[in-house]
C-alpha cells in the first residue's frame, strides 16, 4: 500500500486544491449501497470525486455492494448491483479527465450471528468458495457471470465486513482462511487489494463485538488494510470519546505492529505492507452512539493525540497508520443524519486535515 502519513506532514497532494497543505492524507470513506443501485446517486459521482480530492484528501472508497446470504452469494445478485457498471463508468470518466485514480473497494457485508436467516458458516469450504467467486465478479469484467461486465474500470479490491467477528478463535481462523482464499483468487488480476472491517479494540476479547491484540496482529498479516470500527463506544461526553479514540489508536497500532509484545520472536514487525484505517462516525444515533459526543469533532483530535504519543516515544507502530475513514456518506446533505458537508465533513476538514 502507499506510504504512511506523518502527522505533521504538509506535503501537497497532486490535484488537490482545498487541501494543498494538510496534516493527514490518503483518507477513506464508506459509501452507501445506493451508489450501485440508483441513477440519482450515479449522477452524484463526479461531484463526489471532486469533493473528495479538492476538499478532503480521500483516496480510498469503500462502496457497499450488498450482503451475502448463507450460501455465500450476494443477495439479489445482479439486481442488487443494477447501477454498478454506470457507477464505475462515471468514476472512470472523471478519473480519466482529471488524471487521478482512487482506490475503490467493493465493501461486502455479512452476518455471523447464528440466529440470523442469512448466517454465514465460514467454517464451510463450499460457502467460502462461493464468497470468493462473488469477489472475482467484482474485480474482473471478464470472469464468467461478472457483475461489472462492460465497465471502464473495475473495483481495485475487496473489503469484507462480517460481524460479529470477535472472541471466537475458531471462527476467526476461518475468517483468516477466507481472506487468504480471496487474496489468492483476486491476485490473478493485477493491482488488487484486500481489506477486513475490524471491530473495536478491547484487551481480552470480552465479547464477540471486540478484538484483542492477537486478533489484530494476526489478521493484519493476511490483508492489505484493516479498517477499524472505532465508534459505537457508548462513551460520553465528547472528551471521554476523544480519550477513548486516543487509546484505540495506540492499542490497535501497537497490536498490528507487534509492539504490544515488544516484537518478541512470535510477533516480529509485519513486512506485508499492512495499513490501518480508523473509522470516524457520521451516522444516526443509536443505543451505543450519542451523536453529541461520538462525532468527528472529538474523534479527530483523539486519533491525532494517539499518533503524536507514538511519535514522541519513537514507536514504529505509527508507520502502520494509513488514514481516517468516514462512516457513512450517502448524498452528502446530512438530512438523513449521515455525513453532511456543513457538519461532519466541515469538522473533518477543520479538526483532522488542518489540526
């Protein structure tokens, strides 16, 4: 993956206007499913791309392509991706006209809850292979049954978001096998990447909704990007969430780097190029998410404090950080309580890019 960012770097990014000098580069965004199902959202792609480059230094796009069922197939199949080709072509046209290329991941959801009708048994090799086959249809226009046949560009990678993935070591090992299977399959196509959406950090994996250090370290050696869901913390007020984000930053990065164990013989520094992205919340309130406390205004300085602490101590774990990823962008108005330009993205610019 690309080189890590320095917290005090002011290097300009080619083609970026509004963020000519920023402290944190090559960030990410999760995009709603409508971008591959609705023409009205496809029509927003050019403006979105311009904004992501001009204003927010966002390189990575994680696009929701749907959820897999218990058989390992995308629910709705091609119908659930009816505008995928139009989306890819719209983005490709913008990239060609502006000489810039984003890193575009197909973000695939799934449930590991046994009581759910769409429960995915990742211990089943047949189910894993079905998931792999679906992934190939998103990174190649030529593979049989491709979902993106005729598109001017493909997805650059696959992001797997199967939840909950904590606590159960047997299930985790099967997820690791799945990611290896996906990587081997998509490596047949040049320049492809893998990503896994990781839960919050907590020592000792007290529940299936958290990962401890060992899960972070091990999965980090099997994918290109770990995107951490550093939200739904239940922390409030905002200063407590900021402190929580600082601790998540240092704990996750020290786990991925192996410094949690002082890089003993069983935990050497990873050499596979693994990078970590930390999630910034921009979505409606729920039982664990107080929008007045858990927001980008507090997330950004929390992560910044964690990164600076690692730098100050000379901890190489800082080098495994890639950027922040905003969850979730829909139409950008903020009227649906997802990321809005006048709130979340404005905070992102002020508290993160120009911190």
